[in-house]
C-alpha cells in the first residue's frame, strides 16, 4: 500500500510542521484519519489498506506523534484539533469539486475529530469515531479540580506512560517485548508489525518511540476544553463505533449522546484497539457506514 501513498508536510508555524501520508486525490470519497495517543497514522496500516480501493486517504500524524513536530508549546486536545483542522482546510482546496470528506479517528484522535466537527460544521460530510475517549462532565470537573491543585500529572495512565520503555536494541526485540503485553494484547501480528515499523525510529539506543513518553503522559494528564459544548454542536451525521470491551466511562459518555440527532451508536467485538485486533472487520464496518 505504501506505493499508493505519498508523504506530505504542512507548516503550522515557523519550526512546527505536521506530517503524514496521502493518496492521490481522485474524486473518490476522502477519509481524513487521526490516530490514538502514542501511536502514529501508519500504525493503522492493516485497516487503512482495506479502505484504499473505495476511498482517497489523508493520514495525519498529530503533533508530537509519528513524523510531526511537537511545536514550541505542545497543546493537546483543542490545540491539536486546531492544527488538524488547518491541515484539512489546506488539502480541501486541492480536492476535486464535489468530493465527499469523512472524518475518521480512534481514541484520542476520535475526540479530536469530534472537536473539529464541532468547531467547523462544514469540515466533514460525515464523521466516524472509533471508541473515542469522551470524558463525562463529572470526570472533566474532577480533572479540572485535580489540575488546579497540581495532581493531574499523577494519574495512573500518566505515570504508566512516563515509565514506559522507550528504547530497544532493534525492531525484532521490540516486537517480541510488546507482543501480547498491556495495550498490545490481542493485536494481530500484522498490526503489531505496523506499530514496530512506523511508530519507532532509529536512534543511538537502537530504536526508540517516535512519540516521547512525556508527550503521551501530557495527553493523559490533560483534558479537552469545552468538550461537550463542541460535541453538541456537531451537525453532520456522526457515528460512534464503540468496542464491546470498551472502558466503562466511554460507554457512559457515549450513552449520553445517543439522544442527540447527529449521532448514531453501534458496537463491535473487541477491546479499545479493536481495529488492531481485527483490522479487516473494522474496515468493513467503516466502509458499510460511510458508503451507505
């Protein structure tokens, strides 16, 4: 599939570029894809290659991830949503007239896709959020209070991210070390190979994570501002595809959106990274809804 993709680079500001991959723009419906925290766009290559016959693709590495820069002051959630929207506006000018544009995002990238859709009602014709980490209003209030007293950096996920192993002697060793462990449990071999191939980079230590642990931890110890305000402003059709083994807080939050006219809710077998567990099944679900 890489033969059908070309790299792109877009300057957000001097010294700060976002990067990723895209297909030729042929007039087929376009998917603008955003990945989860700590990953990069090509981590999802097994799923994305199953979409390429039916869609043109823009695969974006979010700030601090993959091949994109961090920027002078890393701003997760809302700041990254603005950057992603700037990229989309840039590419939209190059699309053949009448091209349908669909937002697709997983986890952190799913929330950012939702923020984009709430900020700009014309940016997507449809959007599909894959197990988005939508915090409830009560969770957000607790996070704001913890942030105020300086405790948000000490959440379990932030601590875990900071303590994550970031270096391995080579990719083979990294693959063996990660296989079946933690968040990579139940991943297909092809998906884990994509992670090891594209989310790691050569370094003096052998290979290292492209997304530094401090960036992943920063996202886990922060939250999106005005999240529910933006989600309620979404006007285009928006489907949330939730994992059957999703986190309880996601199920609770998504349930509160079920009465909003823009949203439809469905479930799929698997955990939070179901698209890495069964990429072909996930791709078929995506195609079925976006092309309906």
